[in-house]
């Protein structure tokens, strides 16, 4: 059998249509089978399919697309291109869809995905093997050019996309081979329309610009503008002095007894300081021994000296030894100066460990504090040295001196508690207890350091501010009468003290310097000057005959009238100079 004039070309996923056409043109075979990869997007464009069909016809070659991708079949059917699922299956021209101009335009952007059955009448019978299949296809004449082939005459091979204005409507009636059936017309799904993100971005920017502009206008027109009016009047100072009592059990102000409801708050703070131990203690063996006591009696009548109790301290070279038994006396001898009474041997033990408690001999003299004319003779041995660091009383005192008690910090915390509870704090009622001192290691304890702790309790009272103002108003009004108005009670600079100098924080006296003068209702005045310019504001304020001068300050610089918001208007009534 002669060699079959055929060629099989495998297409890569990234091959362009021009590369594929070059591969077909470079093949010497009359029959070329193009094996397509999965998702061969290059053949999902009708333009690329037309270019391949036109060039293969010009070259006199029969091209078969070997693929199972159903999205390629309708496009192959449009141009009359043979398609085979595998190299061993029968090639055939797929059914061409019944499309119109709008369908062609849509196909430029969206790959068609049709799965119509292949036209059983549009095929070439090749048999069951590749050689027979390709041999029979090679003997078939190339399909007649359709209207689509004619359209390709004006398209260059290097074009990869077909513009919508270049697409031409198909004449289905003139090409029965391409359109043996009329499938149902497919309408474009408008719900899947791709949004215009550029337009959306532009709208979003415009919205942001409008919001920012609005915020700036609001800031300049409503937030920043303010007005400050300073008013001087013929006001005068009046001293107020009010005594009152605080009561944590009262619910309301009792003006008759000047009893003000109050709240007591408390706080406990702990302060600590630590120092290293500096004491030294000898924990070696204690020296032991015995002594004999002698008493010289010179007073007559003579009596036997009283016994010396066990646990009595005797001293030698400033070192103390403790007796371990009772010393009783009996007559010993008489000399020219005294009559001696002597005890038996009495065991002793050194007060502390250390070799320095060892005596040089057993005839060492000891003194007996508290016992006149009494001495002791004996000795002690067996003491050893073992020095350790212990806490001394000096260490405890040094740690206590390092503690810094912060009363001001405690007062600030109590003030904050009262403010949060809605009470006006009275600083004069702040008290602190005597510190309770304790240490973690006592003097003589073997330890490297000692920590001293001081615990302090704090208390403070607060009252309802309006109750105190009421008492001050009553006191001031009784002094100045009804002809003048109280402009300020002076509470902010008031001085509190314990009544009659006692130490009871619930019995207090407040002294303040009040300001009395013309009755200017500030809130009403703010309403009158809303939106007015400087001259109008001055005219309104100066209508009060008790006003001596008015100063108006508008802010920022571009503001020419008072804000329409009373909260943005501040009115200050100057206090008297004296």
C-alpha cells in the first residue's frame, strides 16, 4: 500500500491562529488533522475559524479539527470545517446554528457553548482506523465556499479579532449544507451583562466629592463659627460665709438646719519598700560550762543570801551567759572584810553561738548584774563559728524610711469617684489614717532582704452642688436684698474649713466672694443675639443701663455675625476689679 498523503499536527494551548496556519501551510500533506488541546480558546473565535478555513481552501488542503470541545462545533459548522472527536472517529461537519447579525456580534465577546447533535448526513465514511479515515477524507473534494468564506477575502491573516462592524449577516437560504436545520434562536441574556466599572468608579468619586464638600461647608458654617461677648457692669463683690453639716443618711437639703445630703467614699492604699539585710549572726555551737557564785556579806545581822534563779544572765568580757539551774548559798568562810557564802556548781550556756564565748580558763571571773556583792568564777568552752546574714532592726527602719506615701494621688482618685457619682468633692474633708506597718521578716530572721509594708486608709466627702449653691444664694440674698441679682456665688474659688476648728469632716464652713449686680439672663440674651452682627449685638446688650461696656469677638475671621446655635455663643460678665 502506498504511503497515505496525510499529516497529524498537535496544537499547543498558547498557539496563535497565525502559528497554526503556518503549521498547516508548511505541511506537505493534502489531509491535515489538527489535534486541539482542552479549552483551545483560539478556535472559540469565529474570525480565527474563518481564517483557518479560507487558508486551507487556498492551499487545497482538507483540515480536520480533532476535539471534543462542544463550544467549537457550532463555529466549525458555520465555516464548513470537518471535526472529529478522536483520530479514529469519523469526521463530519457540525450543524451550523441559525444566527443573525446580533449573534455574530455577541460571538466576538462570548464563546458559544452549544451541544447540538452532529448532522448524520454531513460526514465522510472513513472506517475504523486512522489511515483509512484520513485516506478517504483526502480523496474528498474541499467543501464549497460559503458566504462566510467570501467575507474572509478582506481579512488579513495577522488579525486575531473581528470587529463588529466587519461582521456580515449569513444567508441561510443559499447554503443548505451549512444550515440543514434551523435551531431555536438564542437570545442574549441581558441579566449577565458585564457592569461598567469605569462608570461606577466615576459615580463613586462624584459621591465622595459631594460628601466631602458638604462636610466642609457644614464645618465652616455650623461648627467653627463662634461668638464671645465680654460684658462689664456696675457689679460689686460680697463676702459670703455659710456653715453647714454633711449627712450621708439625708435624702434632701434641710435649709432650716443647713443639713446637706452627702456621700462618703474611701480608699485603701498599700505602700512597700525593700532593702537588703545587713545583720550578722553567729549560728555556731554555743559554749557551755559552769560557775560557782560567791556573796560577800558585810551587814549585820548576817543572813544567808537569797537564791539566784535559773535563767539569770552573767557577763564576762561583755558576753552574756545564761544559768541553767538555781544557785543556792551556804556559809563558806570569814575574812577581815566580809563573810562569804558560796553556791555549788551552776551550769551555764552562752547566749549565742561563737568561739568568742570560750573562756581562757576555768577560773574566769563573771559579773552578776542585779546582784550586789555577788561574783561568779568558772569557765565555758565548745563554742564554734558559723556566720549568717540576718535581718537587723536597722534594716527594718531603713526600709520604712524609703516608703513614699502619695496622699495627693489618693485624693485625686477619691475626687474622681465623687465626680462620677454626681457629687461635688469637698477637698477639705480628705483624711488619711495612721499607717499600719508590718514587715515580712522580723529582726534576727535569717533572710537576704526585708520588705516593709504600710497600709493607709483614705476618706473624702462630696455633696450635691446645687444644694450648696442654694445655701450660698440664701446667705448672699439676705445681705444684699432684692435690688440686685447674684451674678456669681464664687463657689469655684470658695474655701472650705472645719467649723470652729474641730476635726469633724461633716461640720464645715464655706467662705466665698460672690458677685452681685444687674440681673442679666444669659440664656435669654443668647437667643436675642443669634445671627446678629457686631453692632446689633452691642445695641442689644447696652439696652441694660447697668452695662458699662461690651466687647464682641467673632471667630473664625470670615464670620460676620453670631452663630444661630446658642451653644456656640459665650457670654462673660466681668467681675468687679475690687
